[in-house]
């Protein structure tokens, strides 16, 4: 396997990066929900922590029954067991990145993992 | 611990999300390099795969001696052992996200990890 992979993502495309980039420690998807659309089914995860980055637009999440508003620039971590669903606002499309990683898998990072 | 955490990141700020979001499976940093600036020291990682998302601007990476051009919309995976450094172009500031995850840590994802 190469020591690196690169992919160019077109504006507005839905892309799952795991296979494209040969990721081994995360799945990352780039998503767009049209204005007023939602991911309406409540779901949780077996072992993955999810991290959402809101790139554009705004909306709300329901997390364990609590309503959480979000907008571009917000980052949200959701624990595996939390029950969640998502709604784009009626004003504009919602563009976001979802990062899935195994909970408690990170051991070292930045200066404790780097070799200069 | 709460089942979720949220943080709002201001435009242009450098932010490390691990502690802010109580992440357990990743470190994520949001970074800006001024036009013409670089992260000039060559480094590799002990066990972390790095994933770079280019949000704005363009530049080049040197990865194991190979020069790789990148621009907004590009995503790059770099294996732990790869020796790397980064340069913003002289045209504009480079805004990017760096995601660190432990190599080979992801076991299931999306439909195999979700509970509906």
C-alpha cells in the first residue's frame, strides 16, 4: 500500500472516504441535506464515537431526547450509545462531515505520537 | 460524561478538539497557515494515521520525498511511517483540518456499527 492517498471531492457530492483513501482508523463521510430534509430514523452505534463538523447551513439534532441547534463552524461529538437524529433547517442546505472512530481507541496524539 | 459535546469554532482560529469535545478515538485540529508559510520540519508518527481535509487555499506536501499538490476539497490520508511536511501556496492562506486516529483501530462502521 502507498504511504498516502488523495481524493478530490466535488462540491455537493456525497462521498464516503474509507475505501477511497484506504482508511484504517476511521470512516469519514461528506454529506449534504437539502433545506428541510432530515435523517429521521433514530439510531445509535455499537462501538463508534461520531464527530460531526458542520461546514455550511444550520439545523438541529435530537440526542437522547434533547434538541441541540447547530450551525456552520460547529463540531459535535456523540457517544456510541446516544440515540440521535438530524434535521436541516428550512433556510438552506446543510453540508456536514461525519467522522466515525472506535471509542477509546486513541492512545497517543500530536507530540506524544510524532517522531521529528 | 454527557452523551454529547458541542463546540463552535471561530473562523481563522487554531483549535484542538480532543479535550474540548472529550474525544476518545481521535484528535482533530483546525489549522490556518498564512500564504507562503509552512510546517517545515519533516515528521512521521508512531501509530497514528493522519487524514487532512483542505478547507480553503492550496499548497503542497512532501511525503516520503514525493511532492503532492493539494487544493480546497482535497482529502489526503498519510500512513504513520510516512515522512511529511507541508507548505501553503504564496497565493492565499491555507485552512485545513488534521484528523489523527490509531492505525487499524476501526473494526465496524456505518451499517455494521449502527443500531436502528
